[in-house]
C-alpha cells in the first residue's frame, strides 16, 4: 500500500466532514447502552458480553472511517449509504440490552446491514482504472459474504448464535492480521485517521460526562456531587494526557513511518488497540455512574470496583501496547505503565472496604499523576533534544 508521507499529509490536510460527525452521533447512543449494561455490580460474564457486543459496531466504525478516508467523494449515493449505516447501527444499539437473548436477531441483522453498506462504498472501486482497481472478490467476500453469514445467524438459536458470531469475528480478525494492505486502492491519510480516532475518544469521554450528570441528577446529594466532581477531574486528566501526548505522538509516528510499515501500524494502533482504549472509557463511565449512585453507601460492589480500577488499568495497558508497537523501549514504557496498571488494579482488588468517594479519589490521583509525569518527562526530552 502506498501511504502519504508526513509532508504530503500536511500539504493535503483533510478533516472530518459534517456527514462523518453526524454519523458518529449514533455511537453516543450505542456507548450509553453498553455502559448502562455495566451499571451496578456486573459479573465477569457481563464484562465479556460487553466486549463481545462492542467489537462489531466498533469494527464497522473503523471500516467506514477507512472507506471515507480512501474515497473522498461527497456524492448523494455515498451520503445515503452512510445514513443507512446509521439506521443499522441504531438497530444494534436498541438491541444491546437483550442482544444475548430475545433481541439477538435484530442485533445480527443490524450488523448484516452495515456490511451491505460497506459493499456499496467499496463497489465503485472495482471499476477504477489501472492499479487502483479493487478485485471484485474482495468486497464480495469481505462485505457481502460476511453480511449474509451474519444475517443467517439471526435464524440460529442461542447459544449457537453467539458461537457463530465469535467464529465470524475471529475469521475477520485473522484475515486482517494476515493482510499487507496491498488491496487498498489509494493512499491512506494518516493525519485524518488520527483525527477521526481522536474524535471517537472525545465521543466516549463526552458520554462519560453525560453519565455523571445523569447520575447526579438522580441522587442529588452532597456526597454524589463530590464523587461526580472527582470523576470529572479523572476524565479531564485522561483527555489532557491523551490529546497532549497520545494523539500527538501517534500522528507524528504514523506520518513519519516507512511506507511499508504504515498499514500494519495504522491497523494495529487505530483499529485493534483503540478498541481497548475506547472500551475502557465506556466501562469506566459505568463505574463512575455507579459510584455517584452509591455515594451514600459505605462501599462499592465488586463489579463497580472492576469497572473503575480494571478499566483504568486496561486504558493504561492499551497505551503501553501502542507505545511498544511504535518501538518504544520496555524500560521507558514500564516507568509509567507499571504503576499505571498496578495502582488501579490494587484499588479494584482491595477497595471493597473504601468509601465510593475515596475509591474515585485514588483513581483520580493516579490519572493526574500520570498526566504530570508525562508533562515533566516530555519537557525534559525536548530540552535534551531527544523528542
């Protein structure tokens, strides 16, 4: 795959269009539905269901983003296709609360519909001239074939339907992990890709703030207000560190990477690893909402502690993997990743006797300390000329 260099990305800067921003709005509802399923005292099985139900729409978002990245035409045909994808995603979001039961068929049919949308977006590429032409079998198998199998799964009874979903997802992941990106017809704008992923992070952070507001409105006590304020500081620290250091580093490294490495780096970082980044924020949102709801109680349930401490640990672990994927040394990453993962896990494991406000305070302190550490070390590296 040929990829724009950093200079070309600057010269041909692209930004998200109004249609893409409108498309993202449906994920606010989806994130809210998924987060609501983790309120209270979720079990490990419910966390597994959350991850399983989140991956298909997340992967659809990645596919739509890449498609729009490659084909920048703003035709009525493409607008109608993307709007149709919103309808299918809304079906999936509405089905999420009972997707493992009675609404599973609707969830499957919604995802099948999104695969047909992808077929429509990619089909014109089969008629492009010369080397840009995409072989017909690619969209037929990846989009149409996958869509038909997902539609067929709606007829399969549970639990075999879920087994079929897992097999289909695993097959798609195996196909992508073994790919080299040579089938992409045009250049991938890495700056645009980083912007789109960053906008999605903003979206799930925004849903988390909304969850804090809604929970505070339901409880309306001084204790709930304190927990909500601490939760907002935690989310603000994550936003600050992500966009000052995470997103900026990703854009720089993708933009300057060797042409041969840009596709696998984009796939792994923007696609796979940011699934865990955004999933962690959605799960953290559920934990914070529960902490506000339970602010007047002596301690939090185990599931809420996992949603809080486990999610923050996952968030840092995903960023550590991103840094390692870009070639950072283990020693440099471990300096912030080890405490960033260990401290939230300790809170999750031993926080059953702590008041809700104290649990959130400890996690907020870790996030703020992480931000301050990033600012200090970045300033030192810039002063030393190593960044």
